[in-house]
C-alpha cells in the first residue's frame, strides 16, 4: 500500500469517526428533548460536509507528457495493468472525471460534442441524464474496463463549419489549415465531457481524479477554465524530461494554473535520461539540471518540481520490483501528495466543523444550564416555604404572576419584531431572486450578440458582474439588519428574563461575492488581453459567458437556499427558550398553588424537584462526555473550545 493510499484511508476513517460522534450526540440530544430546528440544521450541515466531502486532483498536461500513465501508476497499479489508455500521441481527447457515485451503476457517461452548439454549460447538462451516452462498465473484467475506457479517446471528422460552430476551429490560427483533410474536414473529439463512475476504493472514499486534455481543450472548454481546474484541491502539472518546458507548457502554466497552494510540477519520463554509458552520478546531475531549468522557467523553487518516471514506477509496482520503483522516484511524489494535500484538506473541513460544533455545544450547554438553574430556583422557592403561613405563599404567587405578566409583555413586543422580520426577509429575496438574475443574463447575451467589438463584449460582461455583486450586496445588507435586530432581541430576553441565549446564528453572503469575483477573474485571464474580437473568437467568448452565467446561477441558487434555511432557524433558539421559560413559570405557579391548597404536600414536592435536579445533573454530565467525544474525534485543535456550564 502506498503512503498516499494509506493517508487517504486514514483521512476517511477520521471523517467516519467524527460523523459517528456527531450522530451519537444528535441522537442523545433529541432523546433528551434538547434539540431544536437550529441545532438540527447545524448537525445536518456538519454531517453533509463529512458525507459529501470530495478531494479532487487535476492532472494537467499537453499531450505526450505521460499524464494518463502517471494516473495509472499512482492509483491503478493494483489492477496489474494499465486501466487508462496510455500510448504515444494523444489519448485523452475530452475532460474526464473519475469518481464514484453510489446512485449510478458502474458506467462511463459521455456528453456528445454536439452539445457545444447549445448555450448550456457542461455543468448544466449534468442533471440532464437523457443527453448523455451511457456505457456499462464491467468491473469484473480488467480487459473489459480498458476497452470501455478507450471510448473516451474516440474522435470524428467533421466539416470546418461544424467545428467553427462548436468553437473548435480557429481560422486565424496559421497551423489550423494543416489539420484539414482532402475532404475539407477537421478531426475533433467525439465527446465534450466524460464521467467514469468506478468503485475504486479511493474513489468510493471521495477522491475525484480529473484528467484533462492539452492546451487547445483547456482554452476552448469553459468547464475546465472556470470550474474543474480552479476548484481542484491539487493540480499536478506534468512536463516531459525529454522536452523540458515548451511554449505551450508555459501558456498552460501562466494562464490556467499558476503557482499557489496545491500546485505541483511533475517532470515525467526521467527514464529517458537513464543512459548505461553514463555513471549514476552523471545521470543524477543531468536530471538535477533539468529540474533547475524547469523551476527557473516557471518561477518555482526546485523543491516544487518532482522528477519521476511514471512508466517505470507502474512497472515496478506491478512486477514487484522495489529497486525500479525507487529509481522511478514515484514514491517521493506520492509522499508529497499525502503530506501536503490530505492534511490541508482535513484542516479545511475541521475548521468548518469547529465553527458549527462550537456554536452547537455552547448553545446546548447554555440550555442545559438554564434548565438546571430553573429547577434550583424552584427548589429554593419551595424550601423557603417550610414553616411559612399561607399569606407568605400568596405573596410568592403574586410575585410569580408579576414575572409572568412582564414576560407576556415582552412577547407582545416580539410580535412586532416578527413583522419587521417578515418584511426584511422578503427584501432579501427581492434582489437575490433567480428571475432577476435570469433577466441580467439575457441582457448580457443580447448585448454580446449585438456587438462585434471588444469594448461591447467587455462592457456586457462587466455590467453583468457589477449587477450580480450589487444584488448580493443589497441582500447582504438585509441579512445584516436581521442579524442586528435578532441580536438585540436575544440580549433583551437574556437580561430581562434570564434566558440562556448567546447570539443568533451568524450569516453572511460574502463568500458568494468572493465566488463571483473568482469567476470574473477567470474570464479576464482568458480574454483580458484581447484587443480585437476575431470572428473565430466570437463563439468561444459566448461559450465562456454561457459557462459564467451557469456558475453564477449555481452560486445564487445556493445563496437562496442558505438564506432560506437561515431565516427558518435564526429565531428558533429564542422561540425554544421562550417555550421552556413559559413552561417553567407554569410549573412554579402550579407547585406553589398545590402547596397553598395542601401545605402537607410541600415535602413531597421538594423531593420530586430534588430528583429532577439529579436527573438534569446526570444529563449534563452525559452531554459533556459526548462533547468530549466530539472533540477527540475532531482532533486536539478543539481542546481550546470553551464550554458554558
């Protein structure tokens, strides 16, 4: 087992452990009547993060760099042969995702290239199952899988005009004419996108492998530029040791990858430098010089460039030749992935979970403390009645009645807050509505279609992004108003009536504004230097805008869902505490009334309340044990979490 596989399995076990501790906490809280809508949503959100967590690695290279062979060597050597087709020349013709989705059988889903003639992006088509060509995948036959995988590489010859319609032929490219055959056709991929649903152990644990074609496809398929590559947790940029860094390699690096977290450069095919006429020292020097050259050209440190031989590494693994595997240097790359990628991913998930779980545990402990405090107060009241006459008991009943009236007055004021809450909630969706966004997309498309100049295209796109950001900002102002209003109301009930309330669940639309900014930056990287829109680029720019519109729609849809969910639960803790407080006031009144009627029942009532106090104390101890289990599952970083007791 490679170190990468081992670390990924450990990461999967960590997620499973956290999810188990969280479910035990949820089950107990529900059985103990300590659950409310807000806490249930927090737990559901945390469990969804753990269940749906994916770790994506994108392999990016020009053709003939050994990219598919590297994927075979790292992930599929246990099958005893190549799974992804790997041969001289171009084998990956369309963007390919290798993943596992239990809701589908093992299969290869292929999106026809003809869909590029429509305005929908690849992401838009992922829910349209009828559009895809589905090929079954027989996982019991290695040869059968290899044959099925070859379907991804299929091409076809089409007239030049058809290729232009798809944005796959640039008549202004001087090299394009060479690709035309005697019948006036050009060769294009038969498929626009491929999704391989394959129950490999790592894929079942959430790994997603993205296999990309070369520069031409990266530059023409918006899904890669705007979604798959930017959102990958790691991007392995593969070069060939025998060619070094070519001009097309530099273009891919500068415009689509760039240095940053999770970006690694692999210098493949170092076995081309293994020369029996040279000493091992001379071979090592030659490899080092090539690593230095690559690092200098790409503006990296030499430690960020990993020289490997994917082919020899694969052979070494399959044939059980440890010396060949060591010479291939593949283990060094796998170790770098396991020590850099997986811990960084776990830290991201852990930090997100800590925020949810800390709010959850503090709220639960506060609620438990409020219950215990109420019982203690009730016990003190009852004990103070020992030896007292009925007039004193009547006085205490009047005092509780005054508390109840004051509380009822606060509830009347809360009705006014609910009215304002409803008005502000409606205002949030006025500028966040999908209908408004669709209108903006339509306007931008009409402007682009009516312009053949760069300024017109840029203006349309800029207006679209500016309006999207403005609408998010206006909706954010409304959610801020709601947060501020609820914070005041929480504070009022806490100080005036002793309710155990901290602060409302926080909410912000800032992350969606950042998402829109990232999408806009990707568009500018692609077309920011264009000074004149050529005829061949019109289709491509419109394709990119269609993908941009799709990405922005996804962000707005998720923002709408998040706002709706937040509005449903932001008042839940307050309302839960109000119900509990009303119940406690009634219990106190009932207890003293019974004592007033029959003074002999006082001791019996005191014993009953003391028993309740013991039960609540035991519950709090159980709650703290479950919280400690959660902290242990999440890791030591949570040991500093403060708990209200």
